[in-house]
C-alpha cells in the first residue's frame, strides 16, 4: 500500500481552487475527450460475448456442462453492468437521451436491473461517498460499515466479515428485487418502459432456461449464474471505498472524493476485469472521463495530491480486499 507522505488538510486554501487547478491540468492533457473508437470496440465485444454465451447455452443443451456456460454468462452479465455504469456517467455519449436508451437496453433488458433505479442510487453514492447517512452503499443493511451503526446488532454483524462472500451470492437477486420495487413504487422516471423491459428480460431468461434444460438443471443454472454474477459484481466495487475514512462534512470536493477512495494497482487485465473502477480516485473526481483515460490521468492526479498534501491511497488487488475484510471484522469487534 502506498500513500502520499504529506499530512492531510481538511479544507482547500480557497473554495474550489485545488480541484479547479487539477481540472485545468486534466483538461489540458485532453483526458476528458470522448473515446468513440474504444467504446465501439468495447460495446461490440460485450454484445458479442452476450450473444455467444446464449448461443453456447442452446448448443450445449440439456447437459450438466451448462453450468460452465452459467459461469461464463455471469462474467458477461457483470461486464454488461459495467458498460451500463459508463453509460450512466455519460462516458460513452455526451447527452442523456442516447445514454439512457443504451442503458435501458443493457440494464433492464440485458441483465434484469433497473437502469433508472441504479443510476439514482449511484448518483447519491458519488455525491457523498462513504457517508454513513447519505451514501446508500454504506447505509446499514445486512452488512454494517461503521461501529456506530453496529451497536445493538447481533451475531451476523459480529462475524460479518466471514459472511461477506456468501452474502455476495445474493447481490444479483437483491438488485433485481430492488429494481422491481423501485419500478412498482414509481421511483423511476420511465416507469412503464422500465417495467416492460424488466418483464421482457425475466420472461425471456426463464423461458429459455426452462425450455432447454430439465427442471433440476434449470434450477442449478439459475443458482450458479446469479450467485457468480453477484460475487463478481460485489468484488468489483468492494475494493474501492470499504475500509476508507468516512467524511466529516468539512471536506471540499477534491478531498471528499480522494480521501474516501482507494485505487487498485494492476495492469490492463485488472482494468478489463474491474471495468476501470480500479482507478476509483480518478473516476470519482471526473465521473464522465472515459474509462481508458483513467489510467493516463492517474499519475497527474497522484502527483497533484502529493503537491497539495492530500493522501492518495493505492493497494494491490488482494490487499484491497483484505482491507475491506479487516474493516468489516473491526466494525463487529464490540459485539464479539
């Protein structure tokens, strides 16, 4: 793990000045420009993998080898989710209309997750990362991320670090449940369209599985597919903020984003596996920056943070997970 060696400052010397200067440097480097060629290739590759996965599912047919196809499709579904994430941040298209259309196809129809629900939830996370009351990703739920929220809880919270991975198997199903609830409650703008696309996904998904496979094979396929999808998705987001400081409300924008985020060290394979979210600090500072530009922005941001005395957290992939597990374990310490 590496950090800047300077003492952190909780306020900028003048409001917004530190981020404004960083923005100037990033913009001068051309890193906020669209990468149309990259996204044409990436969206094409993910769409091809999606079609290939379901084609392979039909070709394998009623065989227990279909569980290998389920594992492959879990990876593909996670990659579709990462594409939907980039669409929501307008990294692919400059305006909202084409971003929303593509996001609805990828999210609602492609993987059965409401694009509108997830975008609203993720927007709140970006506005107040790691804030106990305002960030929905760390709010008290089955897992608890602060000692204050852990008080009065029971056995599950006391040993939650051990339950973390098993609980991730339910993440995909949980997102689908929350998507349906959001649509039914009218918490999304395009309620009928989102509901119709979700219904189409579930009908097509279950019809294909129960038509091609025997009942036992179909059940096993759904369990393996959704469980591995949830684990992949959870492990994509877990290294980024878990175990990092919680804001106290005095930070300016730059410090609020940098101090609560952690980058994950790695090469292009890590970039592909995590959808660029291993450059979490740069992503939070510049959410609309195209994914391939995040790696190029990283040395500029890290050098600038060292210049103004803001700690910049970087960890290896395994260490980042270890930090998240240790934090979960420490939160439940008083209950043990």
